[in-house]
C-alpha cells in the first residue's frame, strides 16, 4: 500500500472505523489485504465500502468482457451490449 496513510495503532490512536483481529489462510492473505487496502483508500477518498464492487462482481464483469472479446469484429452492437452489461454489474452498488 504505497502512498496511503495507514491508521496508526496503539494507545490513543484509533482507526476511524471499527476493527477486529482475524487469522486468514496464507493462500488468501494477499486478496484479503487488498480488500483492506481498497477500503482504506475509499475511506480517505470519502467513499463508503458499499461503493466498492465485490470481488465476485468484478470477476463476473471480467467474464462478460472476456466473452465479448470472442465476438466477431463486425458485431459492434453485441459487443457494446456486453460492455453495458458488465458496467451495470459494477455500477449496481
């Protein structure tokens, strides 16, 4: 997390949100840390967590866009429809 001021812990230094301690499996540690970093970035930018698409929504949008890449080049309308569908999923929050 470069360039982001992480809330400092310790006596008298509290994060501006409720926190808890959680042990996570090593294979998902980086993904969980990424979610935490995005939450902090959004908090500093004045956005709330519900403004951030979940990883499931992002993966669904990526799958739709990947499918759109397999369409023929002259299927512009269909490609645009897939792009709109992916954007609708990401903007749903």
